[in-house]
């Protein structure tokens, strides 16, 4: 076996061992979120409106809220990127019909 191959095997083994050691301990980033923090971000609202908070609003007011709080993750037309697609992609909600 050549010196180059031996070195490559040794470096690969060291990288693998290091990766396993890090994965076992975890990245130790931040802290565990509290149930209250999770509840504040756990917003899932179905197409039928179930899950909406009490109140009222108009489509224009909703547009303002969407542009301020949602567009960065869900896209200008709710089509996703970088996060989940909110509309379209299903036969009864084709994205091409959005205006």
C-alpha cells in the first residue's frame, strides 16, 4: 500500500471517529425550548380557518400581515421557498389560478 493511500485511510478514519464523537454529544447549541415558546410559534391554520385566533380582518389587512411576517419564508404568492408551500400543488388548489 502506498504512503498516499495509508495517509488517506488514516485521515478518513480520524474524520469518521471525530464525527461519531461529535454526534454522540450533540452540537450543544442553545437550550431546549419551553412549552410556552413552542406554543407561540406553533401556528397551523387549515383552509377552513380552524386554528385562527378570535378577531376579524379583511383580505387587505391580511396582505399587510403576510407581507410583514410570512413572505420571507413562504414566498410572495405562498408557493414556498425556503419553507413550506402554503398554496397550490393539489388538484383543487392549483397555483396557476392565483391572482
